[in-house]
């Protein structure tokens, strides 16, 4: 199980590097700029429009969160996780989940952060859609029960998580819930 998580962590890091490459910005199509429905190459699957940002248009305040909150946090199912990287007042990350559709059931899917906001003690992000599913989060990171930074649950990612996914009728359905995700030990994946 640990090897599988490490493998997916490596893929996540590579995905982030590729996503951040300057050439990726030049590849936007006219549909992307207009916010319309997108058609995936070689597929009849239509993807819902990009999610609206969870961040409000008000001016962001400097983050008051601790500097060492970057890392991995548990997610909804065992083996799934959120990876957050904060630096220079900006946040990047990915949500790695098990696929739920017939074609990718049990396979890992990485949903890269699309829109992010750090303001005071608040963090907010929305992910890019994958197979029509994306997540939105609005909350904070607080100290948990872990005694040392290298203990599970030293920090907790707490707030409101919204899962947006196509329903059986093809329309996007949103499921919102309050969550509290434990941080992984700081040394997790560094062995």
C-alpha cells in the first residue's frame, strides 16, 4: 500500500511540473477561453465548464497560517490524499482520488488545483475537472492532536468540501459537507 501511495505521489509531482510548464498556457483552445463545454481529444465525453472559483473577489489579506503546513493530508477514502504546497504567498496542489467511472474504477486520478486563495487564516481551492468531477474547498488549517510535526494529525485541514459530479441524469450534482482531514507525518514518502 505504501509503495502504491509513493508511486502516485511521484506521478502527482510530475503532473504538477508538467502543468506548470510555460508551454501549457499556450495550448488553451478558444473554447477554454469562452468557458464553454470542452470535448476531450479522441472521446465523445463532454466535460462540464470550469468550476467557478470558491474565492470571493474581495482583496486577499496576507496569510497568517504557519509556514510548515505544506504537505499531504488524508482525503475521503483510505489511500486518497490532498497534497498542498504553499510558498511565497501562493498555493498549489492536487487531490488524488480513486476513479469511480466504469473506465477508471479503482485507478488513481489526480485533480490539480485550478483556482486558489490564501487570506488570513483561510484557504480555498477548486480543482480542475476530471471526467466531469471536481472539488471545491473553503476552510483553514489548525493544529491537531499530533505531538510533533512528524506525527499524523499534527495539522487538520478543516472546512467545507463540495464534490461536483455528473449525476445519472447527466446534470452536475453538488454534495457539500463539513470535513476534517489529518496531515500525514512530515517524513511520509521521504524514505
